């Protein structure tokens, strides 16, 4: 099978734009509300002011924000388009943070009993991705992600960026349209790493997620263990 070009991590300013869009759509900021100053917002996201300004300029071009000279930056209208980080639900206990990821392991395995059948292609194999999630460069969670092994015969960590959903779009032309999250508590896996702040078999927040395409095909299954001392699961609704 011919490989597509490798997926590169999103530029930081695009990550910031995606995060701000997700927060606006989720109701963290409302129409007409003024955002914090550029200095405050950049400090909270731990990015350079110049990077933030580039993200704000992009969102202004997309009619998401309106910048008023001498007054500040305001939410212009509700965002209707699907965004890459719209379905990412973890936030620092101190407030939203910029999500990034570090790949720990990539393996093609026989589908375990607890993983449902994924995709339309018949395959006894699945790809398993293990990674650590960060918010503002603070390690907050571990993820174990599964997708259909028939999608590709080879896969390297370097081909994966911060967003698996973007990878699916660019590599397989698969778009995630909806997800179901099941929250509980569980013990961290044996492969837990020290940077997370939790030891293996420690009590942690736990998310089991199933993700579907618009045609109602189950495309991804994942487990997430998160440290409740530093982050929380947040779901906001707005009309």
C-alpha cells in the first residue's frame, strides 16, 4: 500500500486558534464577550504574544472574533464548523490549556476482546496508539487508542501529530462526526510513566470513548486515564 505523506503537528498558532474556537463553541465565552488581554491570554496558554496575535488574526478573518482598536477582542458570533479540538474535554483545574500529545508506542496487534469491531473493512488486526497528553506542557493524561488495522499496513510514530482526528482525515479521508464518553474511575495501566504524576495501578479518572463517522461507522475506540489533581473533564452546553 502506498503511504500518504506524514502528518505533522499543527503549528502552535493553529493549535491556539482551534482551542479558542472550541472554548467559544462550548460556551466558555459568549457572543459579545470580551476576551482577556493578549498578555493575560498568552500567559495562560504559555505561548508568545506574537503567536497568540497570529491566532487571533486568523479567527478574525474567519469571523469568529472582532478586534476593536483600544478596546479589546470580542466574540463575534457562534461557531458552526466542526473543529479539531471541539471534542477534547480535558482542562487544567486552573482553566483551559493548550492540548498537545507525545506518542509513546505504536503497534499492530490482534484485536483484543474488549475492543469492538472497528471500520467497515474486515480485519482481525487493529492499530494501538499509546500516548501522553499535555495541557500547557503539563502532563495530564495517558491515552490508548485503537483503529482498524486494515487502514494501513505500516505506521510510524512520526506520521502522527497532536490530533488523531486530523490524521484520520488526511491519511484515510475519515471524519469523526460524534463521540460517546463513558466516565468513571479506574487504576492506571502498568505502562504509566513518571511524568504523569501517578504511579501504575493508582486511582485515576477514566474515560472510555467510542467515535463514529457521519455514516455511523465505529471508527475509533479509546481509553484515557487522567490525573484529577491537575485536570478535569468538562462538558459545556450552549444554545
